[in-house]
């Protein structure tokens, strides 16, 4: 039986602390949480605020998490992702700086094209996942995870100083903009009413600066984390509420919170950093080998290449896989066993899939069990149940590409 209930338990696993509604009596710790420019708007729309990566963010609004999730799949939703770290890498040596930290081919990015990439360490572990865009304004625009803000900034700033010390032309600036994600099949149609650029010419992972509903200097990037078509809009903080309200004026658009964001990204097979990938996972183990640029593999010139490149020939002990089961939902930390009862891995995220009406999860298993269709056992609440290794994404994605 698929159960929509008890998602608070699952949500606890994605939040750093158990979710707690923030009442009137703020403790000192809660006072210290950072607020996005949309904080008051969230409260006005009934946002239930929780702590996430040091920020005060809505986990859901008045609608249930399930209806918010399904609204995103059928119409479109507005997510406040202003907590994410936005940076600009400037100077003639910006590509060299970025390539010294990530696994991707940044030099091949066309003007205004972006890519998902990974910061790695010398041991081959993933320090964070990020989007890098080669803007036509002459800088690299980088978006990385809020939970990794301090270490990402330290990593990039140290490399900036190192390169500056040998005379390179490179610099870093934190972008204090808000970031709004508009996601769903009608997102482009909603946005088109407020821009003069033709969004039909803005394919998945491309980016442009434009005026949006009268707000100048917005960077619109065709990307997101739901598997749907959509955009992320980097907007000057002072104009964020005006832009959010203009988008919400369209009845297609509803606000959606962290709970819907998590089940949407899981259905789309996308990793949550800290759960599904971390510094102890390599890109190959994490089934993210596609992020390793061809030229970069040959040159072996990214951090951890000596560990990662040999793994591409199939020599890893464990891999990230998708899992589908019925019965009680699989959760992070649920043990995975072979049908003979040997422990072969662990679930890293799981939830009831509102779209499939089955339970979906991702986790790591010994490589010999990673083929789609393999039956395994997952232990949930001390009971073992059958799960099947599945291809990801669990649902077809609908990213917008040019014909
Ligand atoms: C990035 O975009 C610029 C235009 O700003 C272009 O000249 C350049 O060739 C592109 N690629 C790289 C790696 O800079």
C-alpha cells in the first residue's frame, strides 16, 4: 500500500534538525537563522517555516505537500531558493580557476551555456554539486548549495588567492540576489507574458539577462531541480517580492516549499547533497560519471583524478541506484540486503512518490546488484520487504530542448 502520510518523518531526514514550526517565541538560535527577501511573503501565504541549512524556509504552505507536488507536475510552482550560494568568477583566468576545482569541461561552454558540475577533493570525494554558466557578460556564474556555503566560498577564495599570487587575473564576488525557481509544464508560458525575449530560443541549461515583469537585470536560466521545464531567476533582492507577486498573479502559479521540492527532485533522480552524495562518494560511485568532461578525463587534471579516472573502467565497489517498492516507504539509512539476507548497501533518500503511487528511493548497493531489474530487500521498521533496482529518473523528464 502506498501511504501519503507520515512524510514528516521523511522530511526530518532532509532537514538538519527535526522540522518545527516557528511560533512567536523565537529562541536565540532561531533568531540567528537567515531570512530570504521573501520571508514576509511566505508568512502571508501561510508558509510553515522550518530550519534548512541555517535558513528559515517554508516546508509547505496551506495546501498539502502532495497537492503542491502534483500542481508542479501539471501546472507550475514558485520555489524560493534564495538560500543557495550565487557567485561570480571574474577575470581572464576564470576558466582556469574553475577547472582547477571541478570535473567538467568549462572551456567548451558556449556563451550563456551552463552545466552541472562537481567540486571534488584530492581523494576523489564530492565537495559539492553546482551549476556553472559561462555568461556573455564575461564572467562565470556559479550556483551551489546553501549547506556548503562556507566550504565552497573558502575553496574558491583560497584558489583565487593562490592564482592571484602567481599573477593570474581572477576574482570572486558573492551575488546577493534572491533566486526564484519557476517549475512546471506551464512555467515558460507564464514567464513569456513578462519578458520580451523569445523563451522558445532559450533551451535547457542556457541563460540570459532580461527584464522580467518590469524588473530589470534578472538572470533567467532554463534549469531547475524538479525534472520539469522551468527557470531559475536571479533577481536583485530589493525587487524579489515585486517579481514573486507578479508571477503569483497568474492562477497557474502556486508557491511550493521544501517538502514538494524534495519529492520532485527524488522522482527526477536528482541527488540531494549531504544525503545522496558527499565527500566520501566519488562521481563514479554516485552515478555522475557523465559530469566528467572528456578532455578532463584524458588530461586527468581535476582534483582526485587519480582516484576517479581508473574507476571509470568499472572498478567501483558500490554504485548509486534507484529503488522502487510497495509497502511502507523506504527512508534514508534503511539497510539494503540481497535476497539471501546479506547487507549490500543503504538507502540515502526515499519517499512515497505522489506521481507513481509507489515508494521510490535512491541508495548505494554493491556493484554486482546495481543492474536495473535486480530484486533486493530493504529493511523498513525492522521488516524486510522486496524492492527492485530501477533506472532513474523514475518519471520521464521534460527539459526544453531545441528541435
Ligand atoms: C564563454 O563566453 C564568452 C562570451 O562571454 C566567449 O567569448 C567564450 O568563448 C566562451 N567560452 C569560454 C570558455 O569563455
